[in-house]
C-alpha cells in the first residue's frame, strides 16, 4: 500500500534543466529504495537512477554527470535533477519504490509517469 505521485515534467530546450519530484504516501516505512525509470516511444523502459535509504546511488551511463537523484525523508519525496538535457532524454519518467515487508518479501510500486520533452 504505497502511492507514488510524480510531478515536474514539461517541455524544455536542449541544454536546459528540469527537476522531477515523486511524493510517496501510505505504508512508506519499509521502502528500501526508490528510483526513476523512463520509457521513450518505441523503446524499452530503462532504469535512470536509484537511491537507497543509506544514500547509495546508481545511474545509467547515459545520464551520469548530468542527472542527480536525491531524497527528502521528512517529506517522503525523491527528486531527479536533470541538467544539460538532450533530445534523447525525451520520455515518460516513472517513479519506482521497492518495498520490503517484515518477512523480507519485496514488491515494486509505480507512479503514473510524467512527460519530459526536450527539443533541439
């Protein structure tokens, strides 16, 4: 029982920046990691970035040095700061939360997605 709501997408020109937000609600106390995925038309959904509660981060190679994932635990929110955006970054971006129960079973929750469009 975790709900994720993304916001912050929009239309920008190449080289500009956007910050995506993902607010989590519900049973958030056993979320062990959160992340961002994206899917462009005609392409597979791919991992963009993840962050754990211990602040360990991981990025796909294509966004390293340009994107930064962070979290605000007090607000139950994760962010994706996207700088130096490229047309290739155009996609629907989805927030993900990995939840673990007391017995160790894991389950993924997903937001509805937010559109990011980068023009050349």
